[in-house]
């Protein structure tokens, strides 16, 4: 898998960790985020409400279309289930 460039803000007590331990922790956090930032997890946590068709769905194919559409459709909403 290709490494992802991301900005992380991690607050640490400076006396407890050396630079190598900090880099190891950042790598572990980044690896953990890479596992859950996939379309499968995103599809499980979101749904699309299409007011034009009076439909709410969490089908992966519909979600992918909604996420990757260049122009959003009128009255189509992506809702996080939390």
C-alpha cells in the first residue's frame, strides 16, 4: 500500500519520549488510520439521502457515485450515521 501524506497533531509530554519513540508512534497511528480510511469503512458509516427519489441507502455503489461526483446533485445528502 502506498504511504499517505497527512498532517497529525500529537500532544506528548516532552520528557517521556525520545525522537525514535515518537516516530514509531506516529507510524503506528498512520498505519492504523490507513486501515480504516477505506471505502468499506466509509460505506458502513455513511448513507445517501436522495430527496428527489425519496430514498435513503447505504449501498456502496450509490455512495461511491455520490462521493466522486464532480457536481453535487440537488437535494442529495451524504449523512454520517453517528
